[in-house]
């Protein structure tokens, strides 16, 4: 085990949190667990906070100590160990909010992404001009260089949709988001055209909830759901006015799976959704 020299990534924090959950299910204290490995309570706490890197062998040993028999989960946890190579997003750690870096990291490692938005276009499907118009309207306002930095960062995140093994994206968008007219008619039309084109990609399932559908329980804020290697390692991100919130407790994951399924049940099928996008485009 070795201390990390930089703040732990969201992936390292999650590994530590999962090890803590396994320990707590046995009613074993961090002090008791540490005695088996010659580690202090503070060292065990650092491991569970993601501040100390642990090896795959140590994860397997801890899982055995905690009587975990879920081999798929154990192997998934071992894949999150060690001093992993930092992703491209880490170069922006000093200049961008941690929440944006967490988003990029979660997207990069996700097996699939499910996104639901009522008045916004999902970031992975935004055009550069649409994103710029949004960042120009940030409160408090951002200086122009910061706006361009964030626009470039958002566009770079979208690379997961074009990789040799592109990430599967399910996007549930309310008709209201299509009609917001962000950036003016020209920008809005280009954004809708982009949505229509992206909806043709095999790895993208885009569905629109039309006006009149509902009640739309749980739709008050954008929801992003990131599929982990195993379902226990899924993560939910909520985008709120006071910043992003990450949820990974089993109860939260079950709730937001149900919320997304509920919202999807009110959405049009992909082909009908594409027709609605084209219809809205003609009205702008």
C-alpha cells in the first residue's frame, strides 16, 4: 500500500467506499480489520477514503476477511486498484471544478450511460455552439477563456461515443428541451440537426418525451446513470444548482433505475422521436 500523491480520483474513492461497505456488513471495525494486516485504524480509514493505493491481492485478501463470496464483484474491484494511469481529464484538475473531472472519468469507465433531461440537451450530445451559449449564461458569469476551456472539455468528453468500442448511450429528452432555443434560431436548429444525426448511430438510443406525457416522477433535475463492470458499481449523478451529487448506495441505484425506466415508458420510440425533432426544427 502507498499513499496517493494527488487527490483521489472518483474511481479510487469508489473502491475505498466499496471496501468499507464490505467491512461494515461484517460488523468489523477498521481497527479490527487493520490488525490482520498490520495496519492502523487511520491507515484503514485512508484506504477506505481512496487516499492509499491498494493492490489487487490486498483487495482479494480484504474480501476474504469480510466473507465476500461475490467473485464478480471482487474481480471488478481488483480492476480498480493500484496506481492507475491518470486520464486525459487530469490535466485540467487545477483549472476546472472537480465535478466536471468526475463526470469525464465516470463516462470513460462506464459500460453504458443513461441520461434523462427535461430542459437541457445531454452534454454528450451538445454541439460546440450550444455548449458555448450555455456557459456564456453561467451565474456568476465566466470570463471568455474559461468558457472556451469548458466548451473544449465538454466536446472532448464526447469522444467515448466515437471510440472503436463506443459507449452505449440512452438519452431521454423532454420536448421542452428541444424548444428552448438556446443560442438563437441558427444555433438551435444546428443542435436539433445534430441530435437527429446522432440518433442514427447504433450505440445511441435517443427518445423524446412529448408534451402531455406524465406524471414524470423524478424529473426535476438532469440524471446521469453510469453502468459499472457489475451492477453494484453503478453510479448516479444528479446535476443540481449547488453542484453535482454522486450516489452509489444500493437503495439510490434501485430508485434511479426505476425513475429512468418510468421516464422511458413515457417517451416516444427512437424513430418517432427523430420525427418530432425534425418537426420542432421546422418551427424554429
